[in-house]
């Protein structure tokens, strides 16, 4: 069955430091991958998605992710963390044929001043 | 674009009662999704509609759960005979996959309805 694993339920970085949130997927067929952000009391917002067009995907708010088939990974990065990046981040996967998206358990990002 | 709205935002009920949640999608969006999110977990897909047709409902958690979208606009999710295990955040999302693969369409999420079953 398709799944994603987010390594680290909580990540803490200093303001200005690199943000790295890890996501590994399990799949026997080509996946489509997503990163979402959820701020308190708000709905999920799409940061970026991989749809097989390019392995390095740039998203909103300075985030990007790289699809690495050999590592079955789709890690999310941002060169310099801002206080406003503090939120919950979710990785999700789906496949062709209108299969529903399967979400990871989320990683809470804290940014320390 | 007013975004996806959900009502109520919070619902507290006693075990055994029925509850109904409403979702109003973005106006031109023809697809509407329901998810459940429990504490410490990511959203879990429940069902979705294309216009008024419910295209996938096998993931609804039990026969106590049902959803409708009678006119292809707003949708309701009903839980009958609520149980304490139903306590969760219920999320609605909508999309209009113009120019996108439907499987990767951008879903816009509402703020959710938090259900507490006592």
C-alpha cells in the first residue's frame, strides 16, 4: 500500500538556519508527491507538488523539494527559516487512477529567535 | 475568492447524538473532498464528489457516516450515533482541475470543524 513517512514529529531550527523536513514514500509505481503547511486554526495550504515534470520543485514562501527516486524521498527545504514558518507540515502521496492522497503524520516546525 | 468555509467550527455533542457539518466550497469548484484529522495524524481521506455525484465513498469510516452534495454546491457530512472515537477535526477541500491532472489538482482546504464527543 502507498504510504509516506515523515521523519521527526518535531523539528526546531534557529531563525536564519536551513530548514530540512524529511519525507520518504513507499510505492511500486511512480508517485505524485505534495507538501502542505497548516497554521494553527487554519486549513492546509499547498506548498508545492511533484507531478513528474521536474525533480526539483519550487513552491511558495521560498520552499523547495527534490524528488529522488533512488532514495524514495521528497524532502522539503528552505535556505533560511523565518519566524513565520513555524507551523505543521505534511507530506502526501498519490498515484494515477484517482487514488486518494495519503498524508504523513506531520512534522511540527519551531523557529527559535 | 472567499475560500472554503465550514460550519460550525466547533461542535460538542454527547455520545449517541447525530451531528451534521456543512462545507461551502469555492464557487466554481466542481470537486469537493472530506477528510478526517485526529490528533497527531495527517488528514485521512473519507469521500469526494464531482458535482453532485459521490465518486468514492468506500473510505467512509462506517455506515454511521454519510455525505451529500445535492445540488453540486455545498456539501454536508453527517455522523449518526456518535462515538467518542469520532472526536476529530473534519476537513473539507475543493478543487477545479482545469488544466491539471485530476489526480494532482490543487485542493483548497477549509479551516475544519472540530468535533468533541463526550
